[in-house]
């Protein structure tokens, strides 16, 4: 998946509910289901240009929402920070060696960070 598609998918995940029903449907078919504009147009009974216009407006709306809120940028930064913190906790756990209490605390921290990351 290229960077632009990944960004659009993330924006849709965060802000998709704010789009119109048609924008959500066509965006999802195009970006997530990988249907062509012609395939979507055929299913919807409208022109290829009509589908293109709806998807383009949806993408523009999603980008504007991100520009105003910065939510996806902040989420990405937080994710990077959590991954870095998890790597540090794993190193601390490794360095704890026979110190059971330190290793246990590092293990708890790792579990907490994994939970925060969603995995």
C-alpha cells in the first residue's frame, strides 16, 4: 500500500463517519475494496466522472478535517512514542536479569504499552 492510500485509509478510519453516506460508500469501495471508478459507477448507475467527483470531495473533506484537528498526526506520533517506550521497557527487562522485582515491573510496563498500542 502506498503512502497516499495509507493516509487516506487512516483519515477515513478517523473521520469517515463525518462524510455523507454516498461519500463513505464510494470511498470505501474505491480505497478499501479496490474497485475501479468504472466498476463503482456501474454498480451505482452513475457516470465514472460522478463517482470520481464524489470520491475527490470525500478525500478533500478528510484532508481538511485532519488539517484542522491534527488527530491522525498526533496518533502517529503517540504510536511511535509507545513503540519506543516498549523497546526501552524490553531492554530494561533484559537488563534486570536476576532482579525479579525489576523484571516483573518491566513486564507489567510492556503489557500496559502493548494494550495502549492496541496489540
